[in-house]
């Protein structure tokens, strides 16, 4: 079962640093991420989501390939690639994978401008090793789907780093 963890950091760069570390830990097979998104709030109050994967770009690439293939069959590959890329980009923009965007924007609306929230969808992890690696970054737990004891362990570890 996947677990959702949202941690608030004082800056977007700190949240990005933690996300990069989690991706490194994934390469070491200590964690399996379903999604990792950074949400920030501008001074104007607008919420910006920094996704790991651009579904619009992925859709455009996939669509252009299939459009080119269909275009070759009907003797007009250029038009096929253009139509395929456009329809793939539209389909990708309308696709939401991982953590629900509306949910993240709703939670991020409570952020102070300049702060960043790191939303992580964890499929599997070696909790003690991952916690040891990210606890030095500090942060404040905003929301989790962990059970109460695991959530408290996470809060305590992050609080120790924030206090020092």
C-alpha cells in the first residue's frame, strides 16, 4: 500500500535537495517512489506545482510517434506527426498521474509565501535508512497517511534536525 507524506521546507531549493536525495535513495533500492512533487506559493498567492514528469511532453512525444506511423501509412507523415503531437500533448495535459493535483494545491494554499511543500507518494521503503538520510534536512510534517506511531517517529526526527 502506498503512503503519502507532505513535508514543508523553508525554501524551494531545500525541498528540491530532499527530492534529489530521495531519487538517489531510489537508485539504491531503499525507497520506491510513486510520485514526488514540490508545491510553492507565490507572493501573489498562486500555487505552483513542480512535477517530476511532464505528462504534456510525454504525451506529445508519444503522439508524434504514433501520428508519424499513421502518416506513413497514409502517405503524409509530416501532417500525421503534427496532429499526433498536438493530440498527445492535449491528452498528456489532461492526464493526472500520482498525487491528485487539486489535493496538493488545497494543502499548499496554507503555505507561507516562499515556503515549499514536498509531496511524496511512497510505494515501499526501508524506513529506518530513509529517515536517517532525510532527517538532516529538517522540515515540518504537513500531512501523512502513515499510522500514528510511524508519523510520530518522522515528526520527531525532522524536529531534531530543525532544532539544531
